[in-house]
C-alpha cells in the first residue's frame, strides 16, 4: 500500500489488530527487517511497517534524507490511516527519528522503544567517515559500502551462527539505489543532538542495547536510559549480549518478547 508525504510516494504494510504500533527500520534495509518481530506482536497489536523514504518501495524525494523528513513521513502515515496516537519502536535511523517525532509531534506519541539508536549526534570522526562513504559510493558504486556496512551492523555472533541473515540483509541493501544511500549518509551526518531531548520524555520508554554494537554501544544506550530517568520519568533498559546494531533482525524472538512485554505494560 502507498501514501504520499511531501509529494513523494511511500510504501507501507500493516499486520494484526489492536492498539497501534509503528515499527521504523534502520538503513539501508526496508520494512522486512521487522517481520520476524512483527509476527510475535501481531496477535495483540495493529502493526504499521513503512519503508522509510529512499528504501524498499518508497521514493527518496529531493535532497538529503533527514531525520526531520522521516519524522514528518511517519506522522503523515498516521494521518493517512486516520490514527491520532500510536506507540513506536525504531532501530538505528528509525530510532533517531523517534527523537524528532517527540520534539515536533509529542501529542501523537503514546510510548517509544529505542533499539540501538543513541541520542548523541555524529562526532567529527563519524562525519568524516560518512564523507568517505559518500565518496566511495559515488566513485565505485554501492557494493563495497554495503559489504562494509554488513560487517558493522550485524554482530559477529549472527555472522557465525546465522549467515542466512547476512544474505537477507544484503538483498535488501542492494535494492537501495546508490543516490539514496548518499542521501541517507548526508541526513545522518546532520542529525541533531538528542541528549537534551531524552530528558524531556514524559511517556513510557524502553531502551534496548546490543553487546556487539559498535555504533550505539551499551554505554550510549545506558546514557539514554539515564537521561530519560533524570527527566523524572522511568525507562526500561535491556541489553542483548550476542547481537549487533541490527539486534531486532538478529535476535527477533528475544527482542519481540521484550517489546511485547513493554507494549503490554503501556496498554
């Protein structure tokens, strides 16, 4: 199914019935990232799984794919479906988008689950690395970037035990046009600092870290939980030792159980 946001045609699918939960995937994959988790949630919840702009079947539009655009797309999808308020879970860029949804559309948010999505912005080293990635993609195409990304986002445990997951992720990544990969890297490099935003959260929150994640480390995610608590509101914190940055894709049964218990506690 499709809807339009800022004039661009974006894809989504739905599963299940009940209270509404939107699942926002990381880059550079698509909504299929969440399907195994969604199977565990669908008996109790109405799940909304979009392809973020520039991924899967969704158009990219013009310019960088920013956190601000992704947040606006998510709320536009709620409007399209006639849903005022929902719970959200996001991984990596999907989780970064949750900070912006809260900043700009707080009344639309019932609960937030952050998976491997630290609140800090890119530092100078990370922005330099993104510039190198963009140069690599523009000069040599997407293959080398995708191979390096797979090593970074999927933990060594999954590489060793479930090589089929690496194959599935590579298939999704190869479907993203190189220009869209560049637009995402540009948007990620410009994402704002959300540490202060975490202290303003006044809704139920779940923070999920992965022990093999070098991008949003357990220390980063623990900082997020502490910032939420420092703002005066509680936050669950969970850590999965044998998973990387794509923890919901690598360990869907465990992540699904955590999210099911969290959303059940909200409704």
